[in-house]
C-alpha cells in the first residue's frame, strides 16, 4: 500500500511498524502540521515513514531519525560503550586491589617490627655473654671483669634499641628486584 486514506489507517500502520504512538498524539501531529496529507486527504507511505522516523520513538524506546539500520547501529554502539566502561571499571578495581595487596597494614608492621626487635635483643644479649671472655682476651683484660663488660655492652644495646623503638614515624620502601 503506497497511500493511506485515513488517519486511522496511518495509526494502524505505525503501530504495526513498531512505533510508539497514540491516537491523540497522531491527531495532534496532523493538526500541528508534523504529518500533512495530500490535497485529496490521502497520506503517502513515504511521508508517513519520514514523519515517523523524525518524530516518533520505537516501541523498544529508540528514536529512529535516519532509518532502522542507523537506529540498530546506534543501539549497538551504546551497548559497546557500556561494555567498554564496565571493562575499564573492572580494570581500575583490579589495579586498586593489587595496590592494596602491596601495602602492609600499620598494626601488622608494628607487630612484625616489635617481634624482630625482641629476637635481635635476645640474640645480641646471648652473644655478649657467650663471647665476653673472647672480647676480654682480645683487649688483654682481666676475666674477672666480664660482668662489668657485659653490663656496659647491655647499656649500649639498650641505648641503641631505645632509639630504634622510639621512632614513631618511619617509612618502609619495598622494591621489586625482579623489575629493577
């Protein structure tokens, strides 16, 4: 059918073609001149198609201005853009997660350092007692003064450990030797 003899036929055609239009909307568009009839009162199919593409939405919600193919391509493009944004969002989330995994929480770092200091402290104190005689002999000292030497070394150790332990702000730099 190349022409329609009534507005009702135009409405039926548009609905069958997948356009979202009500009877009152179509009559308003005819009244305001969006859709014009031929001098005999007929509506040409080409004019109806042009009117629909320029002024109506499809039932699926897409606005078609330059043909169905362009509408499908626009819809596909929008879907691809959404997919691209979702992939970019996922990539950023993964990067944030990897970055979080690189850092050690402050309380865990403090506990680890405190444990290492205790091991160092006990190890050095044992070293002083076990090697004190050798140290005294090296300096040609009196073995009777080992207690005094150990006390001196322990005092020096306490001074060093106190300085180490009282550092409230410290920075730990972790490097990946595989990439350097």
